[in-house]
């Protein structure tokens, strides 16, 4: 909290008290209520000393399918995930999400923000799966805003005329390897690079901070 004499942190001032955190999930289907959550990656962002947005930390957890979860073979073929592979070192949803949420809560506090806001490519998908899993696990201290998101598919459509992550990254000059895609960590970091690039480009063009309007004569 800040009083009237305390200036908000640069991150809080830039995003109205929110800390953008990029999230990507890999799942066993498209239905967040019935299909398994299998991987979660979160990329915490920061502003450097010159006010440029960049990646700070990546957190990744492999998740065991919840009891009774549906697993679509087409989804597993697409991601290449074997949910029962012991080398995944997967953990239950409650444990995995706690490991994801804890450093996010610390970053929110450290950067002077009120809560995190999820950034994702087609963000509603990631947001829905994350919140469905948190509700199943009865996690009360979810750091993310319950409905607000930043969607890089929309932003990339505006900035580069393309909504597919791989193509938008290439248009933005961000290397993208299709063989590494569809792992939560890789996609989250590429989404983070895309989001940071768009925000930083807007800064270069003078789009933030907004101009001060003198209304003293009104």
C-alpha cells in the first residue's frame, strides 16, 4: 500500500499496480474442468534501471493428472507428453501450483504491486486451466487477478499482423524453434519475449508515459 506522499514503483506505475507474469500450460485437452493440467511455466518480468521490460525468472512444474482427469490422445500426441513418465518428476496440482505461486507472490511484493496479471498467448486458455486447478486444489492465495489478462495473440495481431506465436516471434525478430515448441517453459519464455518486445517498442515510440494534459484553463 502507498500513501499520498509515496510514489508507486515503476512496475506498479506502468501496469496500474499489476505485475505481468507470463504463463503457459500444457494440458490433456481443451476443457479446463475435465482435462488434465500437465505442465505449468511462469515467467516473472521486471523493469530494468532504464525502464525496459525484460524476463527475470522462469518457474516450471510438471503436474500429475488429477484423479478422474480426461486425457485426449490427440493432445498428448501434439505436446509429446507422457503423463506417466517417472522422469517428469510430476507432482500433484496443489504442490505444483504452490511452487509456482510462492515466488510470484514474493515478486508482486518486491516490485511494489498489488497482484499479478496473467500474460498468455490466447490467455483465456491458460487462465482458465490455472484457475480450475487452483480451485480443485483449494488454493486460497492465488496471486493472479481473477479475470483480467494480457493476451499476446491480440497484441501481436496489432503489432505484427499475425496471431500465431511462432510467426509473430519471427516477425518480431525473436528466434523460434518449432521442435522445442509446446513445452510450457519454451512457449512461456517466447511469449514473454514477444510481450516485452511489444511493450518496449511502444515505449520507444513515446506511447508511455502518456502526455500530461494541462486542463488549468478549462
